[in-house]
C-alpha cells in the first residue's frame, strides 16, 4: 500500500503517478462531486427556470415557521461541517477517539437537519402542496421544490449512513485518516449545495 | 517512509481558523436572511444572494474541503471545469429568462 502511495505522491517530473499529489480515493471523490455539482446545478436551474416562466409562482414561505426553520437548518448544517473538519484534523493527528466523537456529532447534525426539513415539508403538505398542484399558483412549484430539496435530503441521509460506516471502521482501526478525509469532502459538498438551495428556494420566495 | 509520514500528516489549519471560517459562514447567512426582507427587485436580490452564496461556497471549498492547502493543479482541475459546465447551463438560462420576462406577448 505504501509503495502505491509513494508513486502517487512523487513529483510528476520524477515519474510520479499523480500530478495532483493526492490518493486515488480522494481523486475519485472529487470526480464524483464534480458530477454531482452538475446534477444539482441542473435541478436548481430547472427550479429557477420554472419560476421565471410562471408569473403566478407561489411565495409560500412565511417568516414563521419556514424561514426560521430553514435558517436553523442552515446553521445546523454549517456546524456539522465544522465538527466534520475537526474529525478530519483529529484523524491526521491519529486521535481515534476524537474522530469518532466528532463524526457522531456530525451525524447528529445531519439527522437534526433531516428532522427539521421533514417538519418543514409536512407544513407545506398540510397546506395542500403536492408535486402536481398547490393552492396558490403554478403547479410546477411542488415538483421542482420537492425534487430539488428531496434530492438534497437524500444526499444528507446517505451522508449520515456513510459517516456511520466510516466512524465504525475508523474506530476499529480498519479505515485510515484518508478515508475520513474523503468522507469529509462529501459532507462539506452537501453543506455547500445547501448554501445555494437556501437562498434560491427559500429566501427568494419569502411571504412578506 | 515518506508515505507513512503523509498518512499521519498534519492537516493544515487550526481549530481557531476553522471556527473563524464557521463564524463567517453564519454571519453571511444572517446577512442573506436580512436581505430577503429588504424588498429589493428580484434581479438585484438574486445577484446579491448568489454573490454571497458564491463567497460561502468559496470559503467551504478553500478551508473545509482543504483546497487552499492542496497542490494548485487540483484547483485548476476542479474549479474551471465546474464553472464552465455551470456557465453553459446558465448561458441557456439568461436569454430565455429575458425572453420570458420582457418579450411575453
């Protein structure tokens, strides 16, 4: 293993395998994130396009509960990114206990995000929003809103499971610090995407 | 040996720095929420919010995703490719957006 890593980290001018000086796992995760960027960009643009093309686009987010909820969700997700980076740093220091605890806090942040988001969804569903209709205006709102935020929530849920596996594996000494770092990249990406969904979906459609 | 050293390599950045980045991200989120209630016209609002979000994305990528401390070749590989692809999608969005907003019969 160490030999393969040596080749990857050598300078490209001395026959090294990787000009980026990172391991293949990290390179693979960055490639995946690049493709996922396009998925989310397409969904955000689809939402925005539908919004621009429909003058009767609903603005269903009052300050309470929608904006309060989504702001808390944003801060929770940001905080989980902070604990994630703490886990990665602890991993590189070889502090197993700190890694596992920080990963647990990160997962709790993710679970809190999902619970808050589901509650927020239920408010909308109770008001009559469906993927094909809503009481206020353009029926496309439901499909694009649930499609975009549902895709993001799926990513958070997958991330919680992923981090759980990494926490158990690292706790047992099966995974390396690099594995924690790669899972961190995924988690920060999910956070990053929300930084666009939150203003474009919620803040642009505030009900005054 | 060098491989093993890199395995337990010091992860650049201190707790204080990450905390500071986190506080900035929360502060920018606060500004965004404040702006949402300023009754701006939709285009200015969109540009302001997207601008702030791009700054937040930059902070997350540079510090949390560690891109600032990686070899610059990695940044050159990821960032322009992502911007180009998003740009191509947006390039189709703006003319249509203009047509829909200003040329509707």
